[in-house]
C-alpha cells in the first residue's frame, strides 16, 4: 500500500536543474574550463561527477582526478559560468504554474541551493523569480557556510518558516540533495526528466519526470 502524506506546509526547491534549466550550461562551462587545466571530461561524465556539489567540493574532486587548478580557480570558473548564464537560461517547464498554485493555496515555498546568491540572482532574476524568493525565502550554502549533503540548509529553511521537518517537501535533482533531505527527515521528490532517477531513489526520493506531477503527489489535485 502506498504511503499517504499530508499536504506540505513548506516546499523547498533546489535551484539549478529544478527551478532553472541551468545544469547543462554550467557543466559545459566546467568541461571547457577543466580541459584547459588538464582534465578532459565529457559533458555526461562532468554532470555525473559534479552535479549537486559545492564548487569547493568540485575543485577538490577535480584535483584528485588530475586537474592542475590555480588557487583562485573557484572565482575563475564562477566568472565564466555567470557570463554564460547571463546569455539566457530557461525556467524548468511547469515551474511558474506550480509556484502560482502553491501561492494560491497558501503553501510557503523557498529555494535552498549549494550555489551562490550571485548565481541565483542571474538565473532567477532574468526569469522573474528573484523578487519572488529573495530575501526571505532563499538559503545559499555560500551564505550559511554549509552545503548538501548535510541537512543544515533544509533545516534552516524549516526553522525560518517555523515548520517541522515532517511537514516539508523537498524538490531535488541531485543525489547530494536527496541525501540532505533524507538526513533532515523530509519527504523528497527527485526530479530526473530524462532518466529513471536511480541515484535519487536510493535515498528514498520519489522519482518525477515533470513538475506537473507535483500537485497530485502533494494532495492539491485528485
């Protein structure tokens, strides 16, 4: 028998790959950058290795794989990534309708990301979501000095909205995010539109392939 969940009081969205379709663009920049520093990766391998991590974590892993990175590498790659994202990034299909429905039903929502606020200002700003989330509903690993897979970002969001973990829903596309949700004791929907969500499901995330599935799963539609 499937588990029946109450309608959440707070929905916590990851940013890259969940609100905005930025993962491919960002990782293409990373492929090009690491190639110049001696580490050749395909886009698929890059995304498999690094999606959902902090940039400091990416730097450490890339060095372990043989990349010769300068001390200021994080600033370097962020500068290149921001420049690419400023050229345009789309919202994930279905996000505007989902946010409008949550707002209409009085359900709080926020964003919790391992990315920087500067990056979110670029990606969410050009799509009209920055003012909707900032400043009261935005939690960045760069600001809080803690990132996924640790649960602290999600727990900070729950505390801010005075909501218990059991009444939160997390929407994530990365394994680190799914781990963080599990550690926080929160239900997680694992967004993998082109795959089977294997890495997400191993941490108890429920696989979804479209944001249009969310309202039914959280009891807002029959």
